């Protein structure tokens, strides 16, 4: 048996705020919460499901006291499935994301953005028919 990728952990100041943002971005729901942690996902994981096959990971937002101090070494890429890339960027801006420059240059097919706590992510090409 190999290991499974089960969660992506994100350190943050406000787990509730970031969980709400990413639930809207990804169409996820909250599946667990405590005072300092909120877990979101597209399904409710069970040990049996995870052991049986690779399942989509959940995202866990963990409260930490320190701020982010450098560019992300790991980031998420998202692809819109029912609209253009620019329409998705507009939607994400309305949710609280910002455009950001990490040195990507102007002629790229993706858009670099940051969530409400400054974590970079990219909006890639649309997957809409």
C-alpha cells in the first residue's frame, strides 16, 4: 500500500474567511471545523474510501500567528469549467482575490492572483466547451 494525498494544509490568520473564499472558488463545502481549523472539500472523506482509491484531497486552513514572509513555494492552479478565463478572473476579484505580479510577464496564458491573505494561485485556460 502506498500513501495517499489526503489534505492540503494552508497556514493563515483567519481560517473561516479563507475557507469561505475557497469554497466559493472551488464549489467545495465545509466538512469539519474547530476554533483554529476549517476543512473544506468536494466530498466527505471516509477511511475506507481513501484506502480503496485515490480521492480528491481536502483543504485544511489552520490558524497560525505569524504572517507569510516570502513568495509561495507551492500554489494552486484552477481552471474555469463553465466560463472564460477572464470571466472567472472577474468573479474571483469580486470574491476578494487580487491580481498579483510574481515576475510572470505580460504575455502569459494564465493569470496570477492572490487569495484574501495573499497566497498566490493561478487561473489557467478555460475548460468550458
